[in-house]
C-alpha cells in the first residue's frame, strides 16, 4: 500500500499570484514552517539531492516533502522509502507551480508537525522561475552534464534564486564544464547568490549545503520577512 497521497492540484483561480505568494509566506512565518522551493531541469538531481538532504538533517528537523510532477509518483515513492512525510502533486500538464497550487500541496501534506518543507518543483529550467510559490527561499540545481552555458541561455532562474547547487561535480572530468566561468556568469546575473558545488551521489558539498539550510531555517524563525 502507498504511504503517501497523490493530489491532483487544480489550476489556480487567483489572478494575482504575487499577492497569494506573500499571503502564503506570512502564514508559513506564523506556523514556523520553512519552505524551500527547489528548481532545475529534468534529471539534474533534485530527488537525489532531496534524499541526501533528508539523510543529513532528519535527526534535527521535522521534514516534509512535496513532489511536483506532470505525471507519475516515482519521486514520492523514493522519498516515502526513507519514512519521511511526502505527498505527490500532479500539475495537470502545467510545467510549474504557483502559490495557490503550493498551498494546496501544503494543506495535503499537513504542516502542523513539520518545520522544513522542500518543494521539488516540476523539472523545467524556465517556467517554474516565472511564478513565486510563496517559498521562504528559492534554490536551483545546475548539473555538470547540462553544460556551463546554461546561465547565458536561461538567465531568469539563475537571477532569482538564493542558492545554486552545481551538482554531479563527481563527473566534472568527463565533461567540458568550466566551473569558474559558470560562477562568474551567475554572479553577473545575481551578485548575492550563494554557489556550492556538490555531488548528491558522493555527498561532496553537503556539509556546506546543510549549514546553509540550518542558518536559513533559524533566520526564518527568528526574523521578520
Ligand atoms: N554522477 C552523478 N549522478 C547523479 C548525481 N545526482 C543525481 N544523479 C543521477 O542523475 C539522474 C537523475 O537524478 P534525479 O535525482 O532523479 O533528478 P531529478 O532532477 O529529480 O529529475 P526529475 O524529477 O525527472 O526532474 C539519476 O540517475 C541520478 O542517479 C550526482 O551527484 N552525480
Ligand atoms: Mg525528481
């Protein structure tokens, strides 16, 4: 028997997504729930990163996961195996989540006993960046095999997020991927961004990533938006 719900989320009826997003952030602030929106292209390693993040932080935080996909429940199944609270969201063909859809997911998950939620957004390097989900912070992954030119071709997501994980760094010797060029391209778009090279496969970089999460969760619970 499945240990998680699959929720078919409805397209939002709200016209002003930014307003909905701000309202959701205020609610999350009141309930001391830190919501991290994790975005990237399909296959760059979101679920693998979620699984390793759970492994590192599960003993110190109550974690919940929202898995958003157009179809299937393989990602929620992988998370459910760890015993972590998870819900699978189906977007009905949409390639992003907006604030109202995210709120429907959070209601389905139930956040009373959760203090850190990761929303694995739909795999897409463009659409998800166009909608504020109401998240406390936004993170993205660029993986080495995708190429170092992606910040030049798809600048929006890189310019909006708080942190960039450069994943599959274990595979860098097999690709023409100029790490320093990526860093400088991204910093030009977003001077305050934090960049961490990681491998969700080997765990490289996850101490720094976990430290960033701990710090942001603490800030979220102690400071004003
Ligand atoms: N070598 C290497 N492979 C990785 C790493 N992280 C993920 N992978 C592999 O990349 C593939 C895709 O990883 P996922 O975690 O499913 O990627 P995703 O972003 O969740 O994919 P979607 O949900 O389909 O968008 C899998 O075969 C992973 O094992 C890594 O750090 N190094
Ligand atoms: Mg995934």
